[in-house]
C-alpha cells in the first residue's frame, strides 16, 4: 500500500514509524528538511520537501498512485486544503485529516456531503480527552478502551507487591472470574509480552490486560481488589486544547480546576468554562499547588504541551500528596524517566491517535484498533465473513480449529449485540465481531487474512 503522510512532526513521525515496519510504500511531505532527514535516517521511506497543500508538491510525491493520504501537519487549514486540492485534481485516494480546533469540529455540515471533502476526520485532542475521562471513571486501571460500540472493554492493571494478583496463575483467575466472558488476553513484563496460558504466574510490576463486558468491568476490578475510591477533586495542569476539552467534559460532575500559565489563554478558557476554576500560574510552582490544597486532590492531570513540565509537575504533585497523577507524554522514550517519580499513569497521545488511523489501514474488515504498549501491540476488532474466495475464513469453524500463532489471543466474541462466552467448541458465524490481542505487530497480517471482507 502506498501511503502519503503530510507533516513530519511528532504525529506524522509516529505514523511513519508504525507503517514503515509493515512493508508499505511511505512518502512524507514537510517543509522542514531537518525533520525529513531525521526520518530518512531511521526508516526506509521517501520524502519530499515543500508545502503539503501545493499541487506541484503533491504531484512530486506521487499523489496519482497513492492509496491513502494522512494529513497531520501542525495546521488544520493546511490539512483541509490539501484534501480539497486532492479531491479536485486527482482520482481521489482515501483521505484522513487531523483537525484540532473545536470551531471546525462543532459544525457537522463542514465535512458533510457538500462540505470539505475529507473521508475521515480525526481529532487527537478529542481522542486523548476521552481516554483520560475513561481513566477517571475507572481510577484503578492503567489503560481502558471500548470495543463493539461500547459493549466490551479492554483494560489493564498494574500488579503491586503482595497484591491480590501477585503470584496467581491465570487458571486460578479464570475460576475467580467464572462468567465465561472475562478473559486475560496479555501480560507485559518489563515492557515485553508473556504468552498467556493457564500455567503462567503473574509477578509484581506486570501489566495485565483483561477483556470484559462493559457491565462487568466494575465487578472484575472489585474482584481483583483494584476498585479505587471515586475521584471528586481534579486539578488539570495545562489549559490547551486537551485541557479545555477535558474540563468541559468533567466540570458538571467533578470539582475541576485548571492551571494555565498564559494569561491570554487563561482568560479565554475562563470565559468558555462555567463550572471550572481557572488559575493563572505555573503548574510546577510548589507554593501555588499548596495554596490550592494539592494534598486533598484526588487527581492531578499534567497535560501541557511540554513533556518536561508534565513530568516535573506530576511528580511534584504526587510528592505533595495528590492521590493520583496522570502524565501526558508526546515522546514515548520519556517513559524511561518515570520510575521513581511516583506518577501513576501515562497517556501517549500519538499511540491513542494511531489506533484511530490504523482501523482504516488494516486490510481485513476491521471495526476498531487500539495501539498498545508504545505501539508494539494491537487490540483489533474484526468482523467475520463467509468469503468463498478466502479459504482461511473463520465462519463455520470451531475456535480450536483456528491455529492462531502464539501471541494472538481471543478476547471476546459479539453476536447480535450480545457478548458470547468463548469455548473451544464455539463456532464462528457470519458478522461475528471478534476482539483479538496481537502481542507483536508482525502477527496482524495473520488476523487480516482471516477476516477479509466479502469479495
């Protein structure tokens, strides 16, 4: 597949990294030569220097034989204009555009049939905001995401020393969680996947992933002794796009404060937020945090655009008594700095955004993708079809007849909007939604082959 990426910034680079490892033909456009040179040093890709919305630059990048365009420059206007030009001048490949500004997104007609011709509009800020909101709803988890239209949730928990999970074999958990619909799908130990089997023992500091029906998540967390007290008081560090969206989503149900350093931005969001206290100041200022009773805060969210500020302020807030801290990091390599800081949860915007793009790239009939563990693993929701041109179709076959390679684990089966218990003799049916965990990206092609759409 030929993929044209517009923008070599943090998001564009992470997209290029994800797809360059999958034998795709990648071309990246950006006007910053130093960013393109850095990408070419790391990956086997082509680059074009110039304005991503200029027709001649798009032509130079080979737009005529491109399968998909991913417009993720730092400018909403450039992304939208590029898609408009591609539609007007070429045999329109599929287009995905990042749009950040709420003003563009709140009008549904703008990207409607008679609006700007963009096939898929993604808003990383909205995606990240929803991810953080899920973490607030379930404060005992490290990650949580929805599948099958919200019927099923994938979540992970950290194993603490002498906790309920420590030393347990997976088969004993199956006995404890014996509804037949909740499954352990992965264990990551020191960042590396461990093959899941009944005899595997869980160790301290493991990250254990579960799949469960949405209605069962609270019960499962209670059984695992991971159901923490509800969050009420929240301090948000950073009043940017994500901070404002998060406050808008939370301010009616929680006590919310935002700390913003820029006086112009602080004044603007104070006018837009009606139930949130907006504080002008430095989120890494110890005196300010103490004045705002950080020790009684249930959650401190460090979500500025500066990774260093996020790490410092979240660590400081934790040391001053905040019950829980969330830290946003644009560079995943910075996660190596976190041990010893006390920071509870990290959110990687590029990883969150990548899943929303991957579901349109995957070759099978894929409904949802979540990128996990720094992009090394994926959870995939695929739809089963009785494709007579595909001898590898799963329809009509028993679960135990599918020779999934090690590293692919079935998480859930949804049929007619109902979660079905998975047993060895369960038969796959037409239009079943199957949620699987691929511990390594190289395994995704196997899933794609099994779940090809109807010819």
